C-alpha cells in the first residue's frame, strides 16, 4: 500500500512539474511574440532581438509570471525577491516593465484602454513636478519608466470599483488636499531646502509659478474619484519611498 501511495505521489509531483513547465514555456513564448510597451503605448524593448537575455531574466525572477491574485505592489514584489541581488538601474527598470506587461495581459479589458493612459499621464505629470522641484536627476527618468507598473497595479486594485468611482466627482476640498500633498512630498528634503535658500527670489518665484502651472494640469485631469484615488496612492508611494531613503537623493 505504501508503494502504491508513493507511486501516486511521484506521478502527482511529475505532473505538477510538467504543468509548471507548460506555464513557464507559455509565459516565455508570449514574451517573445511582440514588443513590450509601456502604459502610454511606447515600445520599451523587443525581446525577439535578444531572446536569451530576456529568457534568462524571466527565469531569474519567476515571481513575475506566477504573481498572486491580487498582486502586491511592484516595489514590494521587487524588494521581496531582489534584496540579495545587485541589479543595475536599467535591470530594475526591466523588472518593473515586465511586471507591468504581465499584469496588463491579465486585465487587458477594453474599458481600461483609455483609463490606463489617463492614469499614466497623471503619474507622469506628478513625476515631472517632483523632477522640477528637485532640479532634475536620473532617478526621475527611471521612475518615468517604472510608472507603468504602478498604473497596472492601480487598475488591478481599483478595477472592480471603477464604474462607481467613475461617476463620483471629486470635491473641492479633496482637490485642495491633492494640491497640498504635491507640494508637501515634492519639497520633502533637506537638500531641496538648501537649494531653495540659495536661489534668488525672482528665480524661486518663477520656479514656483511653473510648478503651480503643472499642478493645475494634474488637478484638471482629476475628473472622478477614481482618478483622485489613483493620484493620492501614487503620491503616498513616493512619500513612503523617500521616508525609507531618509532623504530625497538627487542623483
């Protein structure tokens, strides 16, 4: 009886491995079928041009194609699985882009097409505002690429409620809070305080006027409670990241 049980368990394990390999092969094959795009439609990479590299990358991070449902945030997934690895910024970018691409393939509903671009534009404008206040830096360029992962995560997190949230208009006090949050997070740094103190009043006034103009663009794009919550969630993500770093590092 024990031998029969052991045989059955062995067959079950073997079938499990075969199924896992099938899932792996399907994910890898799909990866090579078409160029991978960002949330705004731009082509980021074409795996067919270097299939060995992309297949090796996917095999290094199997959690990308076996993500839990609902998925965890991209930065959490990345931190949990890459803490022992020394990845370059471009490799980290690729990790986030693959997260975005795989999650998008799971929720590529037509209704999300326009919403995906709207949320991406909001996140991109917020990143641009923070870049302006910081005086530039390569970190913001990398963040611009990784934004797509946060867009897909947001759509997945809020997707079931988007019909209701779409119909709710944001209140003035909520938009005022959003404006205040952009300034608070955007100026959260000792380095920035030193930078502002060294600027002439006219120069500082011009910068703040430009930033307010960009913030106005964000406010105008917040047409529903869905957009508002997405913007606030992204700002919270940036603030948490800066708090973990201790300071706003200008690279």
